[in-house]
């Protein structure tokens, strides 16, 4: 459990450090801000410390390498969005890979505090961006409370109907050699 907690804290701190290093880097640049979360196929850059950040790779604006793997524009350079949804973190202490520490009885609330802290900072950043732009372009999707509500509802209904699966357990797990999540059991 302690090793898992250490791993999660290190992973999150690495992300925070990366965000700190890139914050304010192009404040004097007049290019449009573009945020793409979780879609690496659009090759938006942000690889300032990687080996791809060397000419001729990443040369979109003349003289300004932008850390891309390619050297030209990508589709997201050509279109924009009027509203952008930013997802808040789900309660990571309720993920099956984490809740195994409680034998799938309860979420690990200490790790949920990490999610809540992250979400609080993210909400502040979204609010600041909307103020900077002057209109509410950025919206948030509250996965944290959605997940908790679903977990609590399922747990409550599970007391009345034992066939409902425990929401803290993985829906498919390694049961034997050769088992995978795509297999269908005798019940379909």
C-alpha cells in the first residue's frame, strides 16, 4: 500500500513539475492558445525537453521550434472550438487497482484527497482562463462526484440485490492463464 501511494504521488508530482516548467514560456508569443488533453495523435507539442525539440523537427512558426514530432501543421491548427470541456479527475482511491488494498470493501480515501486537491486547482485554473478570455469558454465535467454518486447508488442497490457487481472490483481480472476481458462466460 505504501509503495502504491508513493508511486501515485511521484506520478502526480512529475505532471505538476512539467506544468510548472511550461507555464508562461510563450507569454510574449501572439499565437493562439491551444489545449488538447489526452489526444496525443494531434501532435500539439509540449516536448521541450525531449530529443524531438531540435531543428528541423517542430518548426511550425519560422524560427520557433514547438516540440512537435512532425515539422508541419496538424488538423487542430486549422479549426477552433467555442466551448471546451475539461474533465475533473475521478476519485482515484475508488479505482479497482487501488481499492484492492481494502479488499474492494471501500475506496482509499487518502488518495481521493489527491483527486479533490487536483480538481480544486484545476477548477481555479479554468476560472482564471475564463476571466482572462472574458467569456466562459471552458467548462468542467465533474467526474469525481459522478463516480462517487454511481458507486454509492450501486452499493446501496447491491444490498437488496446481490447479483449486482461490486463497483470497486474490476469487471474483468486475470482469473487464469489465457483469460482476457473479451472472453464470454456461460452466462453470455
